[in-house]
C-alpha cells in the first residue's frame, strides 16, 4: 500500500471497527481496501456480484478482445461460447459489452423464429423505433443506420441454440440475415449458448467456419475448482480468512450446485452477507449450509 492511500484507509478501518488493514492479508491486494468499508457497503459490494475470470473464461475473453482489435471491416470474425446453464455465458457477454462502453449490442435469441424478431430486439436494445407495422426490410435498414450512427463494434447473441428450433426455412433465413447484418456492418459476431449450439449453424457451413468454438466448464472436484474457490476467497471483503478449500466444503458446493457457477456464487453470496451480519466474517461449511435461504429482513435491518 502506498503512503498516499494509507491515511484515508486507516480512517475507514477505524470508523468501521475493523482490525489493522495488515490483518487483511488473506485477501488479494486489490481487494483489501474493501474489507475496511462499513458493513452496509461491503454487503452491497457482495450482492452486486463478482466476475470470476478463471482460465477458460479468460481465454475466451482474450479472444473476444482480439477480434475487436482487428482493423475495421476485417471479414469473417466471430466466436461461439458454449456451456451448460449457469456457467457464465451471459455474464461473459455483459462484461464484454461493459468493457466496450456499451458499443456491443447484446440480444437474446430465445424464442426467435425470424429476422424481424431479432431486428426488433436489436432496435429495443438501441432504443430505436420498433413499431409493429415496420416490416423486416424497414427494421433491417433502421438497424444498419443505427449501428453506423452509434459506432457499434460487435453483435452478441445469447441463447443462440434457439435458432434451430424453428422450421428449416425459418432457420436458414435467420442465419442468412445474421450473416448479412454482420457483413454489412463489418462487425464481429459473438454467439453464446448451450453445448448443442454448434448444431444451430449446421445449415450454413460458411457462417459456422467464422465462429471459433470455446467452452465454459461445469465445475468438478479438481485443481481448477480449488483455484476458483481460492480466487473467490481472495476477493470477498470479509475480515477473516475463510475455510472453503477443504474437501468437505468443495464437495458440498458441487453437490448443491450441480457444478453450476451461478448456483455456487448464489450460495456463497448469501453466506458472505450472513457472515458480515453475524460478525463471523468468514465462510465455513456450517455457514454455507445455513445460507440456503436469504437472511431475514430483521437481520438485514439491524
């Protein structure tokens, strides 16, 4: 910690009743300051969520930014990120959009059966005109104009596997429409979806070849999962070291989550908030087991 920041941080620690900041060595350096904040602020930080950039996630994100760094108009750019529900695909798209200050349009293909529907979702995202009377060509023109006017640099489509649920004709037309849009706008395509998402492009091999595949794993009891839990422990603004890196806790988290990162984080988030409210300030097996339900309002309002 540098001298410029030491005085205000010590003051924050004193106001919140925390121990000396040197006792927060169980946290990564970038997160130690957060442990000195008042309880209410720490709880809000935890509830806002943290992005866990494990190896598979980071590899995919690095490639996404590599695509964005290519010269404008570079043809054939794209990727497909696949995984089971809850492994972080939507989070990936949202983080990618945030990192580009909103210049990536992110929509969901869930239930979409036509380009008219997809163009409508793009227009809604961009706060553009979406009159029901607008036909597909009108929507297409409006989308292309908005992309150019707003400097859109990428299109992310979540739940991409849903495109294959329409008729073959609908399926082909939607893929042709997506390919046309990204070609005219000269932007990369980021597809996010279930493990079977590659099947959505079986009728357009040319488009499929543009999309480099990546996988986000469901978690299992191995060193990668231990590393994940270690990272989480080092980021949560709790004032004492947690005890989650033992076999009993790891097995419990996998059992209740089915390996879903979303479910793992939901339980850890609830347990961490409870740990602050109770004064325990650390995560244990007992605390995780008791965090099946959110803290009572009476606890949160203390």
